C-alpha cells in the first residue's frame, strides 16, 4: 500500500486515480426515467456520461442545493452594497451576471463579471461586492457557477 495525499488515504501500490473518462469508454444507454423505482423503493443515484467528463453539474440535486445555499449567502451582501431605487435613476433592463470559480474549500479564484447592467450605480455595486468576496460556503466539489444579481 502507498499513501496518496490527494485522496487522503492509502491505495494498493501501482494503482492510480483519475476521471472515469480517462480510464474507460462510455456510450449512452437506456434512459433512467424508463426505469423508475417502484413504490417504496429508493431511487439509485445516476451519473450522466457528460458528468463523468465535465464533473457534476448544476442539474444534480446536490449542486442545485448548493446553488440555493450560495445565493442565500450572497443575498444579504448584495443588498448591503446594491443601490437604492433612487440611485438607480430608472429601471435596469439587464441585471449583472457574475461567475465564481470556487475551490473545494470555498475559496474563490478571481470572480468575474460576465455581463454588466449598463447602470453605473448597479455596476459599481457589483465591483464593490466582488472586491469584498473571498470565501463562500464550501461546495460539494470545486465548481464554476454563474449568478444573476437582481435587486428586486
């Protein structure tokens, strides 16, 4: 046996680890919705072929739950820096979109503004929010998530 720091455990000598896509060839098969569990049976978790290559995506319950947790974490911070209706000077037709690349431990790489609103007060508030944001709740896995910042 040999210790693999990345796995935080020992594995048999000569073994490796990696993405399933790296060690096998996968093809689409039967659609799982055709084989739903019977009443009283627990559903089996399903990993889609795309997820083996790209990682678990927002379509999984675990990532949807994390997305909701992340939005709940960001909302009070966004409201604290977002402009009031008076500062907006009218409607905002497009809300800004940010992209957060989140490490396994919740630390952020440099957050990116994917699209701006075109309203100076809103765009300045986004810049202020991102400047203060260093850590977010710990995700189920490292991920990149886009979020629309809406004041309403």
